[in-house]
C-alpha cells in the first residue's frame, strides 16, 4: 500500500510519478522549499531554486495542481457560461478571457447552453467541478444566484445586468449605442427602418432593440417594422427575403448583431440584386473582426471587448478573495465604426 504525503501525493514506487518529497530528498532541501519553488511569488533564494529545478528535471517531476488545490482550497479554475447561439463576438471574448486568466495561472472551463433557460442544468455541472468563480454571458434567476451565493461562488455577468445585491456585472451600453447609431442614420435622411432583433429570450437583444425604437419614436415622421431573428448568419439571409418582398422598402435595416447584418447583406445583394448602401443601408452591432472584411465593410457599434474582459476578470478575482464584496456594475460605451454598408453624412464620432 503506497504511503501518501500530506499534500495527497503518493510516495515513490514502481511506475509511480515523482513527488515533491522525492525532489526534496534529492535536492537536500525541505518539502516546503519545493512548494515555494513552484509557487509564483513565494520567497526562495536563487541558489535553492536552482538546486530544486535540477532535481525536478532529473526526476521528471511536475507540480500536482489538484493536490495543491486540496491544500489551498482553490481549484484555480473559472467557469465561463455562454449560449451556443452562433455569435462571432464570443470566440474573440473567450480568447481575451483565456489570456487574462492564464496570466494569473487560472484555467478556464467552458460551459455552453442551448438556450438561456437551460442554466439550471449547466449549474449542476459547474458545481461538480468546484470552480472558484463564474463568468456568465447568460441570465441567472434569483434562485440560481442565491444557490451560487450559498456555495460562496462569486459570479460576474458579462454583457448582462442584474438587480441582485450580490452580483457584479460588466456590460456594453447597448441602448445608448443603438440610439446613437439610429440618430446618425436619421440625420443622414433615413426615415423607414426594419429592426432585425435577436431571440426574444436574449436580454442583449431586448436592450439593443429598445434603444433603436426609442431613437425612432422620439422623432416625428419616422416608422419601423420589427422582425425577430436568432443572431445567426442564416437567419439574416432568410430575413433578407422578407425585407425584399416588403411593399415599402426600408431605408435602413438595423440588425441586433453583426452576424445577422452580414447574412442580410448577402441575401439582399446576391438573391435580390439590391445594392448596399445605394438601395438601403444595413448596420450591425458588436464590431467583430469579420465586419472589417472588404466584402462587408460593415457599419456597426464596436464593443470594447478587451477592456470589458479585463474588468470582468478583475472583479471576479476580487470576489474570489472576498466573496462578501457588494454588487458592482461597470458599463462601457461602444464606438461607432463607419463602413460602406450605410449612407452617412458628416464624420464619425465616439459614442
């Protein structure tokens, strides 16, 4: 029966990996010195570190993250919960999130939802992994937030808001961005709009659609029609057929995200022979990399994804250290990207 160390490591034996105790014996140091050597920021002399690293390399030793977690009561893992709706902005957000977390020696576990209403099922999985915190781009009910709080599991909502006094959030100002975009279109002579929304369950879509409607309704003589979508490129192409068949062609199509806008542009151009922006303008929201491709050159509201991710990670790590911190909301303005998909008069300006 192999003997176990206090850190949960097994002592040497045939075919068994080397432990920190093996390294300590070979290097002639204490086991705590080995632990400090592999603990970033811990105090240890350069000479002792060199001895330990030589012994570790000779034995093929690597620190056991799971065993370390048993001691520190941290898994050094963060769950990221998003919907699997096709949205090109999330791969970019996940890239930045992973970068920021890796810099802090924390690993990202990704959980995807078919629909936001499936959060309860995903949370059962999240809890099993004993993650240190959650970044959620999905809606949590009050009961789900309370269940996480009972486990002292901090949550930061990404691009979602919450009325809970226990949850932090980071969000782009969707309503303001859409209002400013529509105002700019109105000043350039657009009068009749089609609003192509995301799914009804999406809080982000509701905010963006409400911002656009507010901007339209506060100006006399404007009109709009609302079509529901699902954030996907294919939906944008399908709605292009409906838009082209309308008795009154819109001056502009305001899409809830860039995926919809690019699908709509391709449908209008390739299936119906319409010229953009000569026949009508098309705009998006998010500012994904593909929006800058020459075939689209999309007019959109670009979210400051890197800054939003940095804020989300900072707030989460603060709450991992102190789960009793009060709620905090950080809101970021988007930036209008003027492309050739819309007719505009005058220079672009920061939103």
